[in-house]
C-alpha cells in the first residue's frame, strides 16, 4: 500500500499550524492522538503528556520510533519570507517545526501505518514526546520504561541517511564565591567576577577528547551571571558561568566534571575564593502538570556500522528504493535516553538538520514520503524481514 501523499502533507501542515512550545504541546498532542486512531493505532498518554500509538501483533520484538512535539519559538516572524505557521510552496512545506520535527513525526505515523495489515509479529510503538528542546532523553525514557523496546529509531532529520551515533551534551555550571566590599576599597574583598575570568581562561586550555567518527568533544562558555546586578559601588561576591560540554561515547558525568574541578581548584588556590562545578538541573512542568527535575546530562552513543540491527536497517531502506549512507548527528537527541538504558538506537528522518531553529525552516514533501516508506522498511526488517 503506497503512502497517502496528500494526507501526509495535510497532516504535517496541521501540526505546524498548532503552536507547541515546550510545555505547551497539548494542541499538537490532541491532533496526534486523533490521527493515530484514524490510522488504526491504539493510543496512550502518559503522565508527562507523551502520546504513543501502538500496533500490537502479539509476542515478538518491540520497535519504538520517537519524535518530539515541541519546537523552539519564532522571535521575529517579520524576518520569515514564508509563514512560520505553515505554508506549502511548490514541493516544500515551510514553517516552525517543519523538519524539527513535525514533518518527521507525521512521516513516522504514516510509515508505521503501512504495516498495519502486514503479517508481522511483535509491537510497533510510535511516540510523540514532550519537552525535548528543554532536555534530551528523559521524556523518551518514560515511554521506553512502559513498552520495553528491543530497538529504537529516532526520527530527527538525517537527510534520509541512517545515523549510527551522536555526541552527548552536558550543561555544566561553574560557581565562584568571593567576598563583597565597597568598590572604592576592592582590596578588602574578593571579586568573584575577576576570579571567574581566570577560571574561564584556564578552562579554555583543557584537553577535550576526540572520537574517530563523532569528532572532538566541545567545551564552550554559553552564559555568565554575577551578583549583585547592577553592581553599584559593590565588588561582586558571586559569579556563575554555564558551559556546554559535548560529550563522546564512554564519558560519564565524572569524566566530564573532574578535569574542570581540578582546574577550578588550581586557579582559585590561594585567592580566598571558593568554586564549585556541577551538572545543571532542568526544572519545568509539562502541559499535563507533571513536574520534572532532571540533570542536564545526555550521554553520547555510537552503534557503529557492522551490528546486525544496523545492517538490517540499511537493507530495509534499500528495499524501499533508497541508497542510504551511514552518518551521525552533530547535535543531541532523545536517543541519549534509550542508549543510556542499553537499548540499541539509530536515527533516520527527512530534512536537513542544518535547518533546525532557522528562519524559513522547511522540509521537502518528497522526503516525507520517502521517510515514511523508509520507516516501514526498517521496521519490517527488524520484525523479521516483512514490510
């Protein structure tokens, strides 16, 4: 049965038209649940607000496909040449979330539905998860803990390549504590901002490891805040800096934090200032009212190219007429959550990842159709070679 191109296009446009900032996905969740049921899936909404559609054909492998429903915002719609709320121009669909990731979400539903009447054994679960733009992984872990998948496919954009890994992400908070004094007598205090500048310079010299495929890890300063602010005639007694640390496979929280702690301790020794280094926490409430407090540490993962489940996925894509290459994500995805659980995880989706969070974001309609066929091909192979 071929993909219903017009229905897939129309559903994608309806998803884009419904705003869904992180924590505000209820409208999209309703559309997704309605479409899942129309396509013959049983649906479930968990405490987080994740929506999952299921095709259950009895005992057998459990396959989970995931897309997130939330998007980043549009700061200035006037800069867009196309409507951020969704617009078809030629063979492209424009709008916030077109490829990140309402288009892939729609394609995953339609791809799974292609197998609805096939003689497979096992379970296909398609999740539409929440708040990925705030923290990658925990929402999908909630879904995985309910369905216990044997294999996971992240539907983030890959340009129809099969992604076999990604760098992880840690949000690291560095704090420096000084002593306040009147700024006319700075020698009587300890200036936390000045000490922090020494720390920042030293952290730039840390040796960051490198992976032969995923490349070098990253440590980059993303913000700095001091108190009091404004500091009128007062030497600041506190300064905090946030660093984005892109991690590599095998690195855990202590691997990330210990070199930074050693550096901060060395820099501040003898200055009278005190420093701390830790993983920042994300605290938010989902649209269902579920309160979340999660450390912002998403591990890297890498499956390689030789594993049997990778080769089966490639074979499934070839059966649909694609000529897939293997690659990897340059950014972090919900795959960190399932990979940390030890579940084999890959990525495949329509769209160019370089368009994420950009003005005039778009996805090609032809790629949506090819992705839906590709999802069916991969699932079919993972469930025993039928698609």
